[in-house]
C-alpha cells in the first residue's frame, strides 16, 4: 500500500569509495530486477490465454479488420472495407490494431496483444513517474497497484479504445512530472508540449474523456513549475496549442474531405465529427439525451451496466465497485495525509506537485463519472486506475518519510485499514467466492497497521518494515485476486465486466443488476435481433452481452456472403450485426443505422445502392447499440419485404436483392 523502505547501507569494512560504489551498484541492480519482475508479471497477467476471448468486442474488431485491409477504412475508422459508416469513436485505437493486423495478419492475437502491451507500458510509465519524485520502492508499489486493478486486467485484455486512452493519459502524466522537475524553461516547455500531444491523441482515442485530466495537469504545473509565473502561463498555452494540433489535424481532414467520398461519421446526426464531439461523445454523455442522439439513459437511473444512479457512491456500487474501488479509500487517505505531510515544503516541491497531478486527475474524473447522466459503463473507470496508483505510491512515500511522527504513522495505518476494510466489503458481496479471503486480508491490514502505529524510537525500523510489507500485501490482495479472476475469464460483447462469475450477488451501492457467467451483461441484443442467449443470425445460441460473438453466423450464410462479389455483400440493421457477419465472412456488410440508429442510409439512398448492384443480400433482423433515433431501417426492411422474396439460409431470413 505504501512505498517500501530503502534499506540503510551496511557498515563499511573495506575502502570507503569501493564499498559505497559496490552498494550503489547492488541497489541499482536490485531495483532493475524488481522492475523487470513487475513488468514480467504484468505481461503474464495480461497476455496469458489472451485469445480465449476471440475477437472480444466484434464491433471494434470488425473495424480493425477493415483497417487491416483498406487504408481508407484505417484512416477513418470505418466498420467495413467499403467505407459505408465509421464506428462511434475516433480511430486512434483502431490505427494500432489495424496496423498490427496488416503486419501480422488479422487474428485474435494481432487484435488483442497490442492492448495487453499497452497495459505493460502504462505500468512502466506509472513506475517511472512516481519514481522520479519518490524512490524505486514507491514506484514499484504504484505500478503493482495499477497492474492489479480489475478494470485494468479487463480492458488491457479487450479491444475497446480504453487501453490506448489509459496509456496516453499516463504518458501525459509522466510528461507533466518531468516538466515540473525541470529548471530550464525551454525543456519544461518541451515537456508540456509533449503532454499536449499525448492528450491530443487521447482525444483521437475517446474524445472528451481524454481531456478530463487537463485541469489537474495544468494546476500542478502552474503551482510547482520552476519558471516564473508568466512563463509558466506561456508554457501552458503552448501545451493547449499542442492538444489542438495533435487532435485537430484529423478533425480538419475529415471536415475537408468531401462527404460523398468518405464514410458517414457514426454516432453523429449530421455526418460531422464536431456533432459527435459535442453530442453523443460529449454533452450527451454528461447530460443524457442532449444532442447527437444523446447519451443513452438519462437521469442516471439505468441499471449497473450503465453505471447505476448518479451520486458520490456510484464508484462504490456493485459493478463499478468491483472494477475500480478496491483501493480508492486508501488512495484518498494517502492524498490527504500526504499533502499534510508536505505542508511546509517549498512551492516547487515535487512530491506535493505529484500529489496534485494524481489527486486532481482522480477527483475531476471521478466526480464527472459520479454525476454524468448519459451512457456510462463500469469499465470506463479504468481511466482512474493510474491516478489511484500514483496517489498511493506518492502519498505513501510522503508518509513514510514522516514515519517518526504521529502524522506519518497514523496515515500509513489508516491507509492499510481503509484498504482492508473496503476489500472485506467488496468480497462479502460475493459470499460464495473464496469466503475466507476477506478475513485473511482484513486481519493482515489491521496487524500491519498496528505494527506501524506502535513503532517509535529505535523500534520504528523493524516494526515499520514488517508492518509495511504485511499491510501492503494484504491491502492489495483483494484487488489482485479479482484481477487474476478477471484475466482467467473470457470476455466478449460490448459491455464486459470484471471479476469471477457471480462477483455481484447484491446491488451494493449505486444500482444493481446481475451479469452473465461469461462476464458480460445479460440481456444484450444479439446480431439476430434477439436477446443474448437467444438465437443468433446463424440460428445458434448467442452468448455474453450485446452482439454475441463472431462465431454466431452459420457456415451456409458465411459462404453466401463470401461469394457475393458486390461492394457490400449484404446489408443488415445495426453495426453489431454487420460486424458479426464481416468477421465471419471477411467481407463488407452495410450497417443500416450504424451503432446508434444513425440517419443513414435514407430509403432513397438504399434503393439507389440496390439498383446500382452494390448490395447483394439483405439480412433480416439485426440490431445496433440500442439507442433510439430517426433511423429509416424500418422503412428499408418494409421496402425489401415488399419487393423481394425471402429465403432461409442457416436459420436466417435473407433476401436476394439482385433479382
């Protein structure tokens, strides 16, 4: 839970210079080995049996597949190689997965391995950022906290954009730390500019969510930067310019590109990126059904798959709680007591500035997550994991430095007890999974806290070291156990959740809702238009959440689509259904209405596509993301049924549009 103690150098018996040099080499070698072990363990956790999830979220997998075959689809983030419509997010994460598929051949491994490596990179960056202002022990603790967060173990093994988002925000945090410690104005300005570039690409990954950390980063540099105030302000202005440049070039390119020669911008109401920014992926997420088709459930009254009711307790609710909240109480204690411990430090104190970076990141993002009324899923909280890790590593170090005082010892003790007590609560929600673990962890944190609190004078070192090791291991134990259970479970669909099967047996705080054994929300819509667990397009049983899996299409229908030979082998309602067929047949499928009932194509446009011989089949049923809208999919289906003859292929209703 806190930084490990740096051992005192042994007594010198040989030549002083030689002994000091030898001790320094041993410590560096030991730290390097410890970091290597941490990163190796992280890689093992995130890479082990990675392909058991198949293509994970077929929606993004189909877009990555398209990008691996078409540079135009890669650039825009198109769902299909014929570039009918994009996904509902900007394409940065698809650029990585698409390039991987182009280089190594598209597969589950080429899709998911880059995501896992982003997790390893995020852990390394947290370690580096914390180590620069504390010591290697604190950096190792921070890295371990991030690696062992269930939400991280979930999203770094999945193909959603969140993996790249976290990596870029963590890189930006590291750059801010470097800027704060730099005394040379030009070099500080360079680091701030790099911060802006990282956040600009975070915007191109998940739009406004990537910019939530800006207030904290700006405040930390403004408070603690070495340059004079007017230069610090200029540096920050340069950082904002870097954000605009790094994010704006793609937005500008899409705006300048003729609309009739590029795909429709999925999620928008007017085929523009700015509508997507300010609507569905912007104000719609915060305020609910506001612009751009809204953000889904309004008023924050949705079930746990949409985040639960709004309020300060949302992050501790049944779903969000098991994904991110394990160490939030301990991190808040570390933040408050750590700031108190640095109370009289100079303005440029790096430890306090680092606490502002991580603490501000957590508070701003956490409050937005807690009160946003639009669509929010529990896995979004992975964006908080680096902040929690940084707070614990940096705050714990600040308290360890004050371990001879009541403030230091009590802060460390409270951190451990908070972690143990809240882990007990979370583990108690699933009474059937390892029921004894919660008691073992609680006892370990209480005993560790007692050893630290009681140690003083000459007894501090021995008692504190023992208590620190025991309390730290017990404090992180619950989170690590759930992270391992998460990594051991295959996940697919659009709303993956963490933990072992049956991890949530009551509603807890912030709303309820159970989940399917596969780790995804039950009750989602499968490609065939039925509920998950019902019949998929191929006539088989679908599984796990919205969209089912890529294996749901029958061999007869797959062969039919693969041999179509038209611009789009077929058209169907919704991106999720289209993605399933694309992955199965490796062919372009037109997603009518996109993910969110987007107003494309119109009936007249679809008739034109059919008359020009660009669409071979129409597949009945299908579905998208479930948000309502002014889609013409119903009118298109009626027109097809009135003018063409239906046949059944592998249990699916299909119309041949070339007759």
